[in-house]
């Protein structure tokens, strides 16, 4: 019937990595499984009172965690540990990295994960997501995993992707050979290839920024937003403002329709709000693989050398021509 499942696709694409052990494929498979489990709970969130509300603990950024954050964190951790291909993970929800050394001594990969991004949207029934990225460890296999295994620049990513829990669940990922998207059919429990070789349209007319912060953004960002709002028939302006406040959903829409997402430095968050390892780098890898651009306003995101696990960076990402325009104003 011409339908390709994610499982078939992963097997087929193993030939992109001649001589590979299939470990990376196994990591993607564990994420697809945990995604299904988390999706099931998210779909019940409005029903299950016990899932809503606060878990009562705080993460390292001082933000309150909701129960589903904790649940998602556990599911992805367990799924990744079970496959034995990962020696450690760093999660946006955990203060420090977690090592799987006891069980997975010979594993050569580490995974960074934001298990439930945009979680403030859960109790208002708005799309949320999971973001992940995979690196090869830099310290020797068989020794305890170290902080330096996690503090690698985005250019070292071997895979990155996201799951959007929206009107449908979708998994979108890259291993450096383009970007492909898979839509989940809950009736049979299978993801199908629905968005082959995804590309950002070169031009777009959607801008996504929290405009409530505009007065405390730098002048280049303010000028660009004014530019988006001007009337100009030739360039099809004014553009449309669309901001869900769920990075995964905002990025996903812009990837499909053409647009730009900006979370700049503000006076409240002088380094922006988003985390380099869990949010900026994976989206930068996906954006570049899809023909888009990702910067911190000046530097290419993927070339930034991280110095700490929970480091924040401004993020500007999207369609090439929109990104070039904002860059010319910064
Ligand atoms: P979170 O990881 O705590 O959920 O925060 C990240 C989210 C992004 O999904 C979203 O783009 C951004 O925070 C929205 O922030 P703001 O409310 O400041 O616009
Ligand atoms: Mg997040």
C-alpha cells in the first residue's frame, strides 16, 4: 500500500551508517516507545485529576514541576537505560547528569532530553513536546561517563528530534541525512512516514516571539518585529504573529509553513530562556538539516562550546530568508 512505518524506515536507513552496530537505531526505537507511553498519559491529563497539579518539587531552574514532567522524565530514562546503548543522559528535569555505568558499561552514546517541553500548557489542553539529541561519548567506553561527554558543541550531534503531542502525535528526527516526520496512528499503535524530507520554505510570513517582552529586547529584535508589522505588498507584509509558548509546536508549525522563532535575550533573561543542550542544539541541527538557520542572533548555535549542563542561550531559528533579514538588523 506504499505506507512506510517508522520501524521499517529506521531499518532501511541503517545503510546510511556503513558498518554500524545499529545502536543509534535502537536509541530512536526506545524514544518512539517512550513517546507512545507518555502520549497515552497526556491524552488522559484532562480526565485524570491525579495527573494534574503540582508534583511539589522544583527543578534546577527553580521552576515547579508538574506530575506529567516527572512521569515523562522517568519513562524516557527507563526506555533509554533498557536498551543498553546509552551510558548516560542529561535531562532538563534533573540537576545533574545520570549515569548508567553499572548496566551499560559498553555503551558509546549519551542522550540529552527535555522530556516535556512547554509543560505550562498541559492543563489548558495545548500542544506540548519532547526534545532529544544524541552524542557519542568522548571519554573511553567502559569508564564512568563524565561531564565532558555532555558538554559537546551541537556540531557533534549524531541525531536529534522531537515529538509533538498535538492534534496528532508526531515524531520528527534527523541523523544528519535530512529530516523526516512520522505521524502516530493510535488505533494500531504505529507511526507512519507522513512528512518525507522536510524542508523549511525559504521564505515565510509567520513570526513567533513573546511580544510581551519586546520592550526589554535588544534594538535589532525590536526593529525586526516592527519590520514584520509594516505594510508592504511586494514582500507580503504584515506577517502573521503566531506564538503558542510551546517551542516544539511553534517550531513544527514554522518548519511546515515557513516562519521564524525568536527567544532573544531580555532584561529578565539576559541569556534568553531556552537551554542550549536540551532545546537550542537539537532544534539547530533539525533546522539546518531542513535548509533553515539557527543562531543566537550572531553565532551559529551548533558551534557554541557549552560550559554547563543547564546553560541558556538566545535562539533565533527558521526560514533562511527571514533569518538573513533579522541577522542584517542585529
Ligand atoms: P519549559 O522547558 O520550562 O517548558 O520552557 C520552555 C518553553 C518553550 O516551550 C517556549 O517556547 C518558551 O518556554 C515560552 O516561554 P515564555 O512563556 O517566556 O514566552
Ligand atoms: Mg523545555
